[in-house]
């Protein structure tokens, strides 16, 4: 089946959208020491985050998404961890900044909503006290004022009877309400950038929609930048302005949300899109899936990390492709890390029943792409 008409692309240097970025990540790398050898969790990640914009980091578990977010706040620092590259925030490099400097930024100017709110909240402290503690850690206010602001934060995220509920313990809240508490804590000091790590994991779809609507509303009201870490493409489609797809610790494709869904260029992105079960049309006999398994971060292959799972692998794939940038007709940046030229990628990607997916791996047929 032929592919739908795709927008015209012209290769050009990357351009920043929306003026100077709130946070500029450049060549970020994170390696952990282990008994099995170095664990290369994040490799050469470059990304700009802008005020008033939602950026999504997407990929399978183990692709480096959460480690990237945690590293921005210095939460992966350890004697066995090596962090390279830079992350510039208002003139401060978050990678090399001393702990004292990070303490003034973390929670105040850059806040984070962690995975699994039940584990992230302290089970023996009332939620209002935990939010008040975060406020007092960054601002010179008394207990009464911190308590008042904690109650206001709970009310802002939609928790009914916030004054009474502030005295409840985390286990007395439902999963969705605990997530709201985490968001209230993260927003209590009016941050400029919010990092949300799997903010809707383990929530039912109704609560998930409420949480996403809440994040988008608060983003619009406050003009803050948001980085959402997720493996759920439904969340991405609902919330993101820009999307960065990660695999094997690297960004393999970056584009606006609209361009990524309409014209994905990397085979791994095709696989992610094709793995989403259809909500209409004929029911497939088997759920689509990407064959194989992600590479171990302790034994990453040379060249393209996705090549062993890709039906379009050829000899050039043993070399590492660059994150080659293009601009769309709308002037948005679209970059992909694949040896296949864009037009050839559009020609070989699989389209079935109107949905883009990864074609089954064919028998070897020789080289068919741009040279190494």
C-alpha cells in the first residue's frame, strides 16, 4: 500500500522555536558503574525546553527517559556515576553546579512529579505537612503561612475539602488524588519548569484524562515549561507540543507532535506507533509488537542501536548515524537518527488500514540507503 502524501522537507540547521530556551540540554551522557560493567543509560542527549511548551520524552522502559529527567536535578549524582555534557538553566549548568546551588533550584524553579506517588510521599507525615515543608525549604515563611499555601495548592489541583484533606495521610487518598497531591507539592513554589515522570501510570483512563487536563490548565495559567516522561503515546498526543523519541539512551527522532504522528521518519517510531492497539476498524488477530528486545545498556551494539530489530538494516547501520535535522513547511525542526534518506523512509514504512507501523523483517536484499 502506498504511503499518504507527506509534507515537504528541506535539510537545514536546527532552529530554536519560541526564542531562547528555558533549559538547553547539550550532549548529556550518564553512565553508572556496575558489577557487569559500565551502564550507559543516557548518551549524547541534546534537547531544548521552552516556557509555555510541553515536551514529551517517549520510549520503552530502559531507554533513558527517567534518568535524563533525574539527572537535570542532580538526583543521579553518586561516586559511581559519570555525567557529561551540559544543561544550561538561566546561566547555571545543572550538570556541574554545586549541590548548594542545585538545592536552591530544585523544588523552587524546577520541580518534579515522580513516578508512583504512594512511594514518593512519606507515609508517616500528613500531606499538608509535606507540602508545607517544601515551601519552607525555599521561602522564609512561618508554619501558619506555609500551611495556608499548602491548602491553597491542594484546592488548586482539585482536591475537595482541601483544608480537611491536608491533615490526611497518603494511604487515605486514591491513586488519582495522590497524584494530585504530588502535583500540588511540585507547584507550591511556582516553578518555571515542571518535570513529570510517568504522571498517569497505573491510573484508569478517566483519572488519567483529569490529571492531563490539570497539567495543561496549570501550564497555560502559569506559562511554565513542562517535560513529560512517558511510554504512552495517547498521553503524548493529548498533551505534547514537541516529542523526542529515545532508544538505547539516545534521542532517535525529535519533531513537533503533529509532524511526528503524521510523518514519522525513524523505524523505531513506526514500531511504537504501530504497537498501539486500534480503537476502530477490524480487530487484529495478534497485537502488533516490535520484534526482539532492547539492547542491554552494558553491551550496546556499534552503530544504530535499533538495527537488530529493524527490517531495513543494511551495512551502513554498523556506523552511528547523526541526528540529522530538517525543517517542515511550517518551519518546525524535525530530526531523525537513521541512515535511510527521508524520502526512502517514507517509501518503505508500512501503512496498513490507515495506521503507520513497522513492517515485518524481510529476507536480506542488499544495501538500500545513503552511504556510511
